[in-house]
C-alpha cells in the first residue's frame, strides 16, 4: 500500500533569513532569523510527526532532510521497492 501523498515546501531566503514551511498548501511555520541551521517539527491531526532539518551550506552534512515519525526521507523505501521483502 502506498499510503498518502503530501507536499512539503521550505522557502528560505539566505539574504533576509525569512523561512516558510508549507504543508499541503497550508503554511505551518514562518520566521525570520539568520542562523545557518533550520529545524522545525510539527504534527498533523496528531497522526504523524514531521521534521525539517536544513543547512545553509552543505559542508559534509545533507543540506536538507525531512523526517516522518523519526525516519529520514532518504532512508524510506522508494516507490519501486514497495511491496518487496526488504522494503
């Protein structure tokens, strides 16, 4: 089963420090600071916990990541892996 699809967008102006997180066309965060690392967590209907981590400069770390219930997007099964024994 594929589950549900959602859209998450992070808009971050490195010049002004303004940040906006939009989840399924609803802004869930807006702030302004010039820190080089951004982290924000939220929940929707208390079903899942989402977390965005972004770095202004990659520098050996991933520049961005999205976690769902503590699991990194990069560690999630790909669509073609769904339903296979190792997924």
